[in-house]
């Protein structure tokens, strides 16, 4: 197990920054996915073109998407920054933005010539993602100004009125500049998407989305752009193709099937299980390491993604609401009426195209891969050997990596071995803290239980939620730098794949030895 990493470059810092931004957006959206699903169910059943139209129950759909969902997002974003107090102020501010947006739309529609189509409501998702955290962080700063300076007995009065007054101020900020900004931004983004559709260029979005997924940058695109635009389109037409741009499980399962038949070693052995988890469980992160170990395979993912988008464009495939997680089950549950054939075909064709291209790439590089396997035990050992060759000599750090000893940077810039810290709390961390990290935690928890070790907790969290209580943090390689920044005092373990890593056995051995020594 290892925590060693190369010095951060400008490119890696930028990538980590985008990842962190995407994680923050994801943290606001993901807890509210159940509300989006509930809205999608109301839409699927009760609107005029739904399965069982009901004019009375359909009246829930509009207020749900226009008020409830943005306010939930604002509360979540505010509470992430400043707990309940930040959430409440964020909701007040976002209510101002919703009202301001409605006024702008009403004023614009009043100037339209008779017979022209009026503008629809702008749902303040992006406004909520701006105002929730902004109101909370400014409230937190204001509270710090008079912290400890309020006379005894007046604390509650100051707390209540300061939050109310600042919420009032931020609601005005939301009503004027933020409402104007978000309305203009949504109009521009909507026009851009319409242009891509009209010009039949929407499949080109896969050139951005598929590589972004592999490098854990997809949340900024998905939750920052696609979900708000998709919800707006779905509220007007009943469905949106935008929900399928990132959620389609076809490219991922196609790549994993290619490794199942044409891969080598551990990658081939683990690919079938990963395919089941990715396709039916919706945890797309499980295929990222397979693409990263041979980056040219991203070409296969892009081709598969473009195939899926093209199929949905031509045949009218769309979802009523976001499919989260991106499981085939979730996709089918959210598929719009009459679009099942198109959606299923898009998944099948995108998987087939990815499989065929990936198979050609894997077959073409088979001799080189076999030679690499013959000379080294695994990809991790090969990377260490390559580093030693470039360095011109071995070192204690590299020997520790090869032997499985982990190091962590301490406050003086030295190194401390894992055994110097008692491991009682192990945390798996990923972007959202739900899918892949929950799976990894379950795997390690079972291994520790079978080893007969007691008193060690194994949990999963979002990277943004990591705190000093974690003794050992396990992340995928691409996310370790962010996790280390969040909890610098913890032991950090990088793995290629949360499903089945040899690092898990080393962690089990470590905690087993520690507990035997202390018993």
C-alpha cells in the first residue's frame, strides 16, 4: 500500500481543482436525487402525456420543480458550508432569485407580439448552487465578526436577527443580479444545446464527457450543466435526451466485456464482476481504472458514447428525469413513454461499438502486454521498476512501495510508517461518498470480519466530508491527492480498483498485527 505521489504539476493542480469543484456540485445534487426521482414519477404518471393522466395530481409537477427542488439544493449547499444556519440563509436567498427570475420572464413575455411563443419558467437550479453556498459562507464570515463580543443574554436575539437580516440582503442579491445572470446563462446554454441538436452535432459532446468521466471530472459537467438543462427541458416537453449523455451504461460495460474476453491477468479476471456492478449497480467508477491502464481505450469509450447519443437523436430516446445511479435499471425506470426501443438500442449499440474498438486495441497490444507481465509481477510493480530505471537507483521509498509499506508525510516533511498509528477507523472516500466507496467498504469490512478482527470500523464518505477521525483513508489513485489535502494526518492508501485490490489484504494484515500486539 502506498501514499507516495509525485510533486503536483500545474496540470494536476488544475485537475484536482476541477474535481473538487465537481465534488462540491455533486454534494449539493446527489442527496436530492430522491426528490428528482419522485418528481420524475409524478411526471411519468400524471401529466397530460403520462401513463395515467390526472389533471389534479399533475398540479404537483410545476411547483415541485420550480420551488421545492431548487430550495432543497440551496439548503443542502448552504448546510455543507455552515450547517443548518447556512442552509436556512441559502434558502432565503434562493427564494429571491426564483421570484426575480419569474418577474424577468413575465416582463419579457409582456413585450412579445401577439402569437409569439412566450418564454417558459427558468428553474433556479444553477442559482441555488450559487446562492446556497454564497449566502452560507458570507453568513459564517459575518458571525465571526462578533463571535465572543455579544453580551450575555443577547446571543439568541443576535443569532436570529443577524440570519434574518442577512437572508433578506441575500434575497435581494438573488432577486436582481443572480436572477438576471442565471436567466441569461440558461438561455445561452439552452440555445447552444438547441444549435447542437439542429446541426446534428450533439454526439460530439462525448469527446468531452467520456474522458471527463475517466478522470473523475464528470460531476462538474453533469451536475453543473446537463442536469439543470435536462430538468428545464423535461418540465416543458416531458423528457430530455440530456439525461442520457453521461448516464448511458453502454460504453462502460462494452469496455469491461472487451477485457473479459481479450484482457490479461488481474484485469481480465476482475472484469466480469466489474461489468455486472457497472451495468446493474450503476457504479461507473469501476471501469475507470481499466481505461486508465491503457489510455488509448478512451477512444473506444468516445466512439461508444457518440453511437449512443446518435441513436437517441435519430429515434427519440430520452428520460423523464436523471437516472441515478447510472444503472440500466434506473435508466429504464426513467425512460419516457414510447422511447424504450430507442433507449435500449442506444445502450446495446454503444456497448457493441466500445467492445469492438477496445477488442482491436487489446489484441493489437497483446504481445507487449504479455512481455510486460512476464518481466514484472503486476502493473504496480512495473511502475516501480520504471521509476527505479529512470532514477538510476533504488531507494528506501521505492523498496517500501514494493514491499507494501505505506508512508505518509508528517508535519516536518518526514515519513511515518503505518504501524506508528493505531488503525481503528478506516474510511473509503470517493466523489459522492455513495456508490464505489460503499462497495469498497463492504468488501474490506467482510475481509476484516473473516480475519476475526474486532474494534475496527470501515465506513464510506465523500472526500469533502473527510475529517480528523479517519485513521486510514482508501481512495482510487486519481483522488488520493485531494483526500490527502483534506486529511493530511491520516494514512492514505491508493488503489486502482475498489472492487478487489491486493492492498486490502495488506490493510487486513496490518490491523490484525496491531490488534494482536495490543491484546
